[in-house]
C-alpha cells in the first residue's frame, strides 16, 4: 500500500492545486494496467522496475546522488485512460513515463507525448517503451521522444527465420495468429522473410482467429494436421497461446510451435506438460542463459515475490541505460537524456545493447529456446514452477536481428 | 404552471450550469482536473443518450458503445481526411459527423434490434455489440487495429476567434459547448410527441399500439436519435483523446455507460449527468488509491440495485420532496444517527478487502515475502492474526450497529414516505 | 472424410459443453424471466471450486461437490439478492446479475489471483481414447461427452418423471398459468436458480481443466450462451440442445473453410470488387463471429428461435 | 345504406385444440350502442381481442366500415377509427392523467412521430386532452401519476384514453367491472355522454348497465351468437332465457 498511499497523497496535493515541484528523486511514471484482466502483467512489470531501480541503480549510488523511483499509474489497459494518467503524471511533476502493455495504449501515449511536447516545449516528457512491439512505433510513427528497449515484431521474426533458415527439417509451415494488428504483422513478416530465406519451404496454411474468443482450438489443430505442417508460427499470447498448445497436445499434433510469448506471465503454467519439446520461444533472455548477475537477480526476485516470475531482462537494461544516460548528460532534462541515450552502447549480461539513433530502437542479442524438462544441468531452472524450463537452441547476435527502418524522425 | 414561467426558471438553471461549467477552469488550473472534466463532459452526453433508451423508452441495451465508437471513428477519419484543408472551425463542427455516423449505425442496427423489447432486446444488443466489436479488430484499415486511429485536432494555421483547440482547456470549452447543446437537445426531445410516446411505449407498449402508435417504430426512431447523440459523444472523445481504438465500441464501454446511467438514476433526465460525474471521479480517484477499486465499484453497484434502484437522482428527488413537504427535519436525526455505524462498517469492510488484496495478490511495491503492508496508513503485518481480527471485529460491530440503527431509520423512512405520499394521493 | 469425422467429433464435444451451460440459463430465463448475466460466472466458480477441491482430494470428489457448492451459492444469491431486486422489476434483476458477474470476477482475482490456476486433468483420464486417421481423440473429451449426455438424460428424467419437473416444464411454456395455479412460490424459483447455476458449475468442473481455468473464462463464454438461448428459442430446452450442437459444429466446420467471401459470392455468380478487406476475409476468420450472425439471421427470419414456443 | 360499422363473418378462433369462438356472424350498425352479453367463458373478451387485432384470428372475416381489417396491426386498426378499452386497466402508469390523455390524442391530430415540435406548443392536443379530462371528471387530478389513482378513477381514465382520439367506433370491455353502485351510475352517464353520435360496442356483465344503455344486444354463448335484438326482445327471447338460466338464476346483476 505504500505507493498507493503515496499516490493518494500526491493526488490530494494535485487537487490542492499544486503543480509540479522539485523532488530529490528521479521519478518515472509507470503507466500500465494495474487493475482489470491484465493487471497481473502490469503488476509484474512494476515490481520488476522497482526491484531493478533499487538493486541496479540506487544501491550503486543512484543518479547523481539521487534515487531512481517508479510510481504506478493505472491506465486499466485503455488508450483513453492512458492519456488521463499521463496528464495526472505530468501534473505531479513527472517528466519520464514508461509503458509496455498493449500497442493501443502505446500508440495513444506516443501521440499524447508528441503533442504535449509540441504544445509545451518547456515541460517536455520522454517515453520509454519496454514491451510494446508494433514496428510502426519505431517506423512510420517514430518519435524523438520515444525509445524502445524490446525488439519489435519484425526483428523477432527476422531472428526466428534466421534460425529456421538452417533447420533443413522444416518443409511445411503453418501460420496462425490473432486477428488484429500484431497477428497480421507476424503473419506478413513470416511470409516475406521465409520467401526470401527458404524458397523451398511451403506455407501450407494461414489462419487468423478473433482475439480471445476461441475456446476450443481443436478445429484449428485438425486443419493444421490436415495441412501436414511440421512447423507452426504464431504470435499468439496469453490464453490464445495456451489453449492452442493444449489442443495440439490433445490431438497428438507433433509440429513445432515458434512463438513470441510462451515464456512468461502465466503461459508456461497454463501450457504445462503440453508444451514439452514442441514449443519454442524467442526472447532477449531466459532463466537458463548463463549470465553473471541476472540469474541471481532473477532467483532473488522470484523468492521475494512468490508467484511473480522474473521475465523482462529488458526492464533491467532499460533502468541501467536510463541511469547511465542521465549520469552522462549530468541532467534529468528529458531532451538531454534522450540525446545521451541515442547511439548508446551498453554492456549487459547477455552482450551489448545498442540504441540505434535513427529510430530509437534497441538492438540486443536474442535467444531461441525450447520448452524442455528441467534437468538441473542445461535446463537448470524450470519456468514458473512447472518442472519444465527453456533450453537454448540458438543465440542470435545483435547484428543478425537488425533491419532497416522506415523512420524519418523529426528532431527538436 | 404556464409554460413561460417554467421556462424562465429553467433558463436560469441551464444558464447557471453552463456558466459554472465554463468558469471551472478559472479555478481549477490543474491539467489533470481539466482532463477529468473533459472526460465527464463526454460521458455525460454518452450516458444521456443511453438513457434515451433505458430511462425514456425502457430499452435495456448492452451494445450502446457501438454508436459511440462508430461516431468516434467517423470523426477521426474525417479529421484526417480533411487534414490541412480544414481549420479550427471545421474541427469544432466535426462531432456532428460522428453524430451522423451514429445515426446511420442506429438505422442499420436498430432495424434488427428494435423488433423486440425487454429482455430479448437486451440479448440482441449484446450479440450485435459482440459482433461489431469482433469485426472491428478484423478491419485494421478502418479501425486501425490495435493501435487505433489517431489524428491531430490542431488543423490549419489560423486560429478561430483565438482558438486552435490545441491546449486542453480550449478543448474543454468545446466539450462544454457541445455537451450543453446536446443536453438541451435531448431535453427538448423529451418534450416532443415522440419523446412522450417513448415514455408511453416504456410504460405500456400494448396500450400505445391501441392509441395508434407503432411501438416498433417508436423504438426504432429512439434508437436512431440516441445513436446520433452517442455518436456526437464519440466524436468529442475522438477530438479530446486524438486517438480512437477498437475498445471504444466494445462491451466494456457499453457496460460502463449502463453503470453510469443506472447509478445516476434512469428515471430522471439529469440522472445520467450525476452518474457521469460520480462514476468518472470514483473510477479515477478511487482507482488511484487502491487496486481493489473494481471490487468496490461492483459492490457499490449491487448495493445501489438492491437499495436505491432509482439511482442517486431519485435519492435527491425524495429528499427534495421531503424538504418541500417540511418532512426532512423528521428524517435528519436518523440520517445523522446512522452515519457513524455505517462509517464503522465501511472501515471494517475496506480493511478486510485491502488486507485480502495485500495478502493474496501481493500489492505492487510490497512483496508478500515481507508480509508487511500499510492499510489506511498503518503499518501492518499480514501474517499475524491481529489486523485480521481487528478488521473483522470492526466489521462485526459496524454490521450490528448498522442493522440496529438502520432498522429504526427504515421504520421512520416508511412512516415519513407514507405521510408524504399519503398526503398526495 | 477424415477431416469431416474429426471435425464432427470436435463440434459435438464443444456443443455438448455449450449445452450444459445454456440449459441452466434456459431454465432460469424461461421460468423466472431473468437473463442471468452472471451465468458464466457460475461456470467459472465451478471450475475454481473443482480446482480447489482437487488440490485437497483429487478430481473425483470435486465432480460432485463443486456443482453442489455452486448451486448452493446460486440459491443464496437468489434468496438474498435477486428476490429483493425482483421487487423493482426485471431490469433491476438483470442489472443485479450484471453487477454480480463483475463482483464474482473480482473475487476470483482476489482469492485465486489474476493468472490461470493449474487445474489438471486427472491422470486416469489423461491419454488417448482412440486414434482416428492418425488424429488422437483424448479420453477426457470422451468423458466430457459422457457427462454431458448423462446430464441431459438426468435432466430429461427429472423434467418428465417428477412432479417438480412437470411444474417446471409447464412454467417454461406457460409461466402465467403456473403462476395462476399457485405454484409460483419463491421456493421453486430458488430451486430453479440453484439448479440452473449448478448445471453451469458442472460445466465449469469439466470445462475448466479441458480448457484453462482463469479469471477471464466467464467473459469468454458469457455472450455465446445468450446466443444459444436466443437461437434455440426461449423456453425450449430442446431448442437449446439443438442450437448448442449447431453452433458447436458451425464453429468447427467453418474453421475448415479457407475460402474467402469473394469465393462465396463467386459461387452464386456475383463478382466482388478486388482488394476490399471484406472480400478478402475468409470463412475461417469469421468462424467465431458466425454464431452472432446466425442469431441476427434467426431474429430477422424466425424471431421465436428454432424451437421456441413464445415470442418473448 | 353505408356499410355497417363492424361486420363479422364466420369468425373462428382456436387456442390449441379448444375452440373459443366457433363461427360468429355479427353486424354492428353505425351509430348504435351495442352490448354483448353472455356467461363467463363465452368468449366475449376474446371477440374484442380479435376485432381489435390483439389476437390473430383463426378464420373468418372482419370488416370495419366496409374495409377488411384482418391481418392489420392494432395500431393500423386504431388509425382507421376503432378504439378500445380493456377489462384489466391498461393505462400509462408513470405518466400523469393529462399526459395519458395527450398521448391518446397525438396520433389522431396528426403529430405522428414528430420530434421537432414542442408538446407545450401543441394547443389543439392540450385543449383536446383537457376537454376529455373534464368529460371524465379527472380535471382535478391533472398532474397525478396514473398509477396512484383510485380504481374508479383509473377506469374512467381507461375510458378517457379510449375516446380521446375521437375514434367513431368504440369498444368498451367491461367498463364498470369492479365498481360500486354509485360509481357505476357515474360511469354509465359518462359512457352515454362520450358515445354520443358514435358506434359503441361493449361487453358488460351488469345487466342494469346493459339494458339502460344498449340499443341492441347480442348474446354470446360458447363462442356463438345465439341472438341479436333490442333489449326488450332479448329479455323475452327463449333461447337466451335458457342459456342464461342454465348458468345463472337471474338475468340481473352479475359480477365476476
């Protein structure tokens, strides 16, 4: 309740007509769903940020002697509410915001931040995006005021298809996805890139289903089976992914599933044994990537917050890179911080993260891993207490996931 | 009761409200508050349009967001299509396009839905709402997919009378004007033959048929007109947020507008306005204080359904009637007497819920590992039985006291109401 | 052929589950005139209760106890909530269930968390019942069908062989008459509501582990059961049964049809302009919204539903 | 001579297997006051429901002023100048007495579904509603919600709504049911007054009312008209005597 109490006080303060003031901390507003159906995702993210700020920044001297703090603002997953919460944050003196869940909310926020900065050049705001992966956010809609620390949909597909290029067992591919922008982008990228890299691979089917509305995936599995596909590519997440995998197991479908989101936030639990040796994921990190510090950090985190599993390495990357940018710029002015972040090359546990200047998209090493029985050796840690964990199949270097950008950035 | 006198009084009330609304930003300068007020204005129009169906025509709709959302998308697309060719004046008039879109949607969908009234109507609107919401995600070219459609409300180089609509406070002024115009129009509609026959159809559709009216036609027209105003509200939201996503037309939005209208009071024209203010403020202020706000909200709603189904407006109206009859004095001591036990009960309940939330969901910022949390500003240890027993005891005491004193309130209430309506009848 | 048989099996299994959900809703709606918005919430409660029981005693006791618990909760809701709301009319009742769905979901969040729970299929039922053309048919799906059919038979026996059943049956088609005969006692309402919610609970017990037990599961099926009740016809259990199977099969088979709207129109000789998004939609994409389209069509062409005996 | 106000030919109505109206032939002359009597369950109210299209007919023909009206909706029949009241009070409960009556006159004055005219400015609607309100003696209760009127007042309002539109064929279904003697007397006066110059058809159990008001009487027994004649002739009709004496000892007051 600490932060809630604080927020109600802050709110009371804003109600008492006090504008923003000077604070002895560097504060970042975390605008994400903290109530409603996606609250678990939002809460896990906020815990991650708080923990990362404490351990990776504040315990190491902070930012120019100041503490880095994250404060939650509940946008309830809604693009409109996101804007109201942005206003609330600005009122309370926040100059940095971060958001990750839902490209809708991210689009809303990037628009609102752009407009706010254009209309209030003396009180600019900077937006750190830690998980919204719509390529247009660093493409057509790219903004000087937005930085993305996660690889976008197309980069991830580039990495996946790079991996598939070398797997000559793949002959027939089926693409299934949720019928909305993300699903469309995944399908489009998969088709284009496979056509380039593996002319011999046949796309034997492509299906889109409405998001969150399919209960029984058996008919889709029957179709995949009938198509004879040995590989399935899906951008599905949440229940749409878990149900798909479960239905595949029920029907005895042996194809491999290449996924974006099988690794976290409840999916391993829901998928359970059904995913064994069939489900692959692409992430910037997972528990069984041998790392110096992150493994310990994750274990401590999981112990401290039972039921919340550390998932986002990029949260740690972002916190450290932002802190370094501020320290380098010797300023907490958003524009100065943005300039310092541009072109930054930062060493993390998995290698180098490069923030490309042209579109503000972070480039980082990525891992393809498969859901396997935890054995204490290569699969040292299981995922979400399921007894199954992720086994690395391939590492995609930072360079291999880079794609040209369509971004034409307006710079202040 | 000559119409002229009535209108003069009404004119003063309406004018006063408009002046007050326009003057608010002079006092409340916070950007957050202005955003909140904008939201309230939009929701007021939206929920008033909803009440044209529920309160005035007796049609319970679970798909009203369709009109709102389509209005918003139409406005946004038009805004983008006009682009640089427009100016602040055209922008200010754009919500009208949203209204027309809502109206067209009303013609198409109303044709199907208004064949039935009552529960069947409710189910059909639910189904149609789902259908439209599902389809909206399938056509990214129209609905913008997950990212929605965004635009810039500042168009053209010249200001119109000094307004560009860029600053939020200018947008607020625009919303107030539109909301006021819509409210006047919707009120005027209640005073027309169609508006009155809508009431008649609500009260007794069979009788309405036997005085010459086609009830299906009355419902159909009301859906179309209601779609028009919902569309305007949608258009305002498009201009205000400068982004429209598929969420604006889904079941959640439909549910919220129902909540607002009901909590405010569907039996009174101004009920939904009260609802819009109350619900928006609750959502944002209580939502800012606790993550359990949805639960509080649901419980509050259930409480309203069971105890005050006429909504806040009906509670106000009854008090006013009591006041006019000189009976309010009889009830006041009871109200005062029941307040402390209710507060005790609420404290206990809130304590229990917050403890539960902190323990079971692990509130943000506090790990369940250290099992310490702050409830109502107190540092508590969740593992120990102390806080739980205290909260339970407070709830119990509150419950007993509320039942006891509330019972006496109930007796007095019934007696007073009997006097009030007994005199009248 | 292979595909048809497998799809048919899938469709029937899903349809039977839908029937378990909609039968209770039909009973409640037809008899009490209440559109129980929270019906799917009781389905969810069934799944969570069964999960909780399964963590203590395993799956089988939960199969019996969880629906009974859900029914008891339903009866209490009727007794202390709905009956009070009833005084203010049907709209208030409906709104009460609307709010209830809200509160139940939040309580589930509060008690079991916001992610899915690990409600497993019991080991006895985990495996393959038979293989058909190289596709496995899991034992659990067979079990689901068995329970659904068993419930159908039991319900039929209850309604046609017992006195209370006859009263309920009469109330389905002629509620006024039953009321006039003095049978409209609150106790029957409580019983029907409890019974209806218990059926939803049972569906939850066997649907929860077949699919996923999570707080959004109620919202996911909430509206489809209303569609079934409308399509089947108000007051008709038989209609609900046919509509459930129909919708189960429609959803299954339409997934199989990868043809686009353009192709469909081409079949009847109409050429659609190239390139429009509508024209490019495939039947597969539309599969999950087909039930709603069906409902709209039914309402236009046969407003009383497939087997309905009264108009509203 | 012009066509009768209502002409019914071989009208039948079944509910499932049971025949309720078993071939009714009846002509109601223009301008007459016609009463339909008969024992309970004879189908009197059902006959009204069929004429006014509240229930669909099974077979036969119904003509209103020479025009076939079978298959029309209730509101269409109403617009052709037929208005009816109900045995069970059927009014707009939440609207005031005045609003109830104003609703009843709107269509006939041609305001249809107008949403561009203010009710307050429609002088003719107001005057007409006020006139009817005075006629039915409810002018003191102008702003009272109809739902809280006394029973007799509600019955009066029921009649008021029925006649307000100025329809020239009026069907009254047991207008005095449940009233005390003095209330009944008032109601009879009211009906006599408002039906002046119009065609009136009424179902009534109170024989005092029937024989005091009606020009002609039809007797409906088990779904068939056994006699149609003047009150005097009906009183001595043997078949009527038999039918009535079989079910009730006196041809007198009867309430159900």
